[in-house]
């Protein structure tokens, strides 16, 4: 008959020679109070073991009830300074064995280089030209004369404090300023009549 180990107890690593303060192993209330400062109490599950760290620190684990975090554990590291009560050092959510983890981050430049190499290899296998080269050539011809550095129309500095657009030189080419003034005064007269 095999007995199931108590989840609140774990074997200490062989390299941990210092005795463990029993108060740390029993500091579940202190750990729960610390967790309650960073997460709602209903997201904290049952005790799920502990780990003895270097320097006599004990990391107490609790199952998490957070949706989307199966096999993750709330972990509270506690310690005792000589002549004092146990204290909390750190609170964190850590993955356990079999937890779903995000893939390792790969810089954008590396991903782009891999994509371009794959596209070139595909084009070579098909006996054609690199599809990226064709796309670039067409864009160059169509974009000729475009100046992306001149984005005055999108610049937030081109709006007044009330959100009205500010005009730039060239914006009024071919516009009769006197007609604009007449239209504006007609609008003001119409609004005065309504009052």
C-alpha cells in the first residue's frame, strides 16, 4: 500500500544543512495575508507544498484558482531574522510542473530574417524569383514621390487646443479667403437669428 505524501511537506534538498525554523513551515496564515494584498482571496487555493531555499528561507506554495493558470502556484517566501517573528520576503505566481508557458521570446529582427530566408528558399525550390524582390520593385515604382517624413496631416501638434485643425502653407492654394470670411459671417448671423 502506497501512502500519499502530505502536500504541505516536502523533502529538503541534501545541500540544505541549516535547520528549518518550524514556524516558517506553519506560516500559512501569514502567507495568505500577504497574498490577499495582491490577489482576491478566492483565487488562493489549498497549500501545495514548500521548498527550502538558501539561507533558511522557505517558499510556501498555494494552488491558484485563477482562470487560465492551471498548474501555477502562488508562492510566498518567508524567513525569520534572529529574535523576530516570521516575515514575508516575496510573493509571486510561479509555474509548476506541466504548466503552460509562453514560448521563449525571439527578437523581431531574427524572426524577420528567418521568414525572408524561408521565402527565398521557397522561391528557389519553385524555380522562380524571390517573391519579396518582386513586391519591393512594384512598391518602389508606385511609391515614387511619396515622402513618409512629411506627415503633417497626422501630427497631433497640427490641432488647436479645442481640436480644430491648424492650417499650413499650401493648404489654402486655390481658396478664396474672402469667400471663407463671408461664409463664416453668414453662419454667425444664422446662429444669432436662432437665439
